[in-house]
């Protein structure tokens, strides 16, 4: 089991909601996969790789980080539940 920390930074002047998805929930555990980031702030995300000795190395895995604007007074879950269409920003990270 290995754990790393990923830093997300909001470089905008508006609050953003983010969502992180991965190719295998069995291999990767993401702490805070959905949350809010205040304007010009950063947040730390802990990612744990939970491979067993029998797990074959596979270079197909990646994580997608998606961002959308978050109105004042909302929760991260409510923003994503009401959002339709593509995310405003996205980044794919190969692991």
C-alpha cells in the first residue's frame, strides 16, 4: 500500500467544486473525491494505492479531476447533483 498527496489549486476568483474519478476504485482510494475550493486557495487530496502482491502492473490507470463553478451557500454534492453537461475544467493524470 502506497499513499501520495496531490495538491489542487484554484487559480480563479470564484469558488469551484471538484470531483476526482479513477479507473479502478478497487486499487485507488481517494480521500475527499468531491469537495469545494475557495477562490485562490489550495487543498490537499490523499490517494492510496491498494495493490496486493498478485496485482499486475498496468499503465492504463489514470485519474480525472473535474471542476465546475460553485454558487455561494452550496455543498459540493449538491453542485454536482444539479450540474448537467461537461465540466468547465478537467485534467487527466496518469498514474
